[in-house]
């Protein structure tokens, strides 16, 4: 079992990173292999719809996204998480998702490199409404299921967050994410 966690925040080691790491730590404790990716450290160019990827289902742009393409065939669970800054996921995570366009054929057929992959989705945001951004989680789940047949098996959201202080591992939703990660491992 391999679990890859993507922190879509432009801020390294903030609230979203804590959430992603909780899932990964739980999975690792249960025996899974894990990989943590902070998109803030990656240089990923936006898709330019050149369609070169439609031949071998791998983007031809030479940037850090190539590292994910190497991981994807061995990934069983993909954890995608983003802070909400202005009503949606970050530009970094949007670019990452759009660069998975290489796994969609010309007639929208699915070429994700592994079958039976599952998704875990998370968001963090400062607004106080516990359901305020459910639409964002639904959008993320729709992309994964609709294009890649990757069902969402868990969602996590942490509202009322601030940059400082960063949430702790003892935060209830972080604890729930850790427990959920344990259920994925092994």
C-alpha cells in the first residue's frame, strides 16, 4: 500500500500540511509506504493543451510534475489537500490537477496509470462556517471520480484556522485524519 499526500498550500508546514501529514502518519503506522509532497517546493508549469501527452499519457513538460508521474503507477491512495484563500483550491493544486490531463484520452477515456486508486481530500480555511466550502470538496471529488474513476473515501475540513498559530496534532479533525490514515495502511 502506497499513500501519496499532496499539500497544495503555498505555505510550507502550515495547517494544510498538518492535515496531510496526519493521514500519512496514520497510514505509515499501519504499514503503508508514504510520500509527502509540498507543492510550494515544486516548480510546475501550467498545461498549455499541446496534446503531446495524448500519445503516451505522460506530459512532455520537463518540470517537477515528472516526479509525480513516476509515483502515480505505484500510488494506491492519493491525498489532495488545499487551503481556501479565495473560494477555491490554491493555484498550485489547480495546476497539479490540471497537469493530470495527460491521463485523459482524446475522447475523455481514463488512462490513470493504476486501477483501484482511492482519494482522500482535505481543505483548511479561516471562515467559521463548518460547511462553507463543501462545494470545493465536491468539486475535487467530482474531478477524481468523473475523469479517473478514483472514488473519494474520506474528506477532512478544518475551519476557523489562522496562519499563526498553526493547528496542533491534538486538534480533533487532525486526530480523525490520523485515525483514518491508519485504516488505509497495511
